[in-house]
C-alpha cells in the first residue's frame, strides 16, 4: 500500500461509517507515529489477493495522536 510506514508494531481496525461501508486501518510504528487508510467495503467483491488493497483502499497518511 502506498505510504505504509516501516516499523509497524500495532494495527487497529475500526468501522468508519454506519452502516458498515468502510473500514479505517490505523497503524502504530515503533517510534510512536500513527498512519491511517480507509478501505471501501460496499463495492462489488474484488478478486482475492493484493489487488484488493490498492483498488479499494486509499494510501496511508500520517495522523496526529488524539490528546491523552
């Protein structure tokens, strides 16, 4: 996936809209940086394999951590 950071140590999946139409994928790197992508789930099923991510997901972009 474009923008996927190196050193990922954690992954979170979150329903992005109601009803379930997309999925937010957030990754945490070993240096504490967060990046996120959104994947569309309501399109016709894609073929299996790596094409799913590049066809139905945006590239990863850095995000700020929520305040503690």
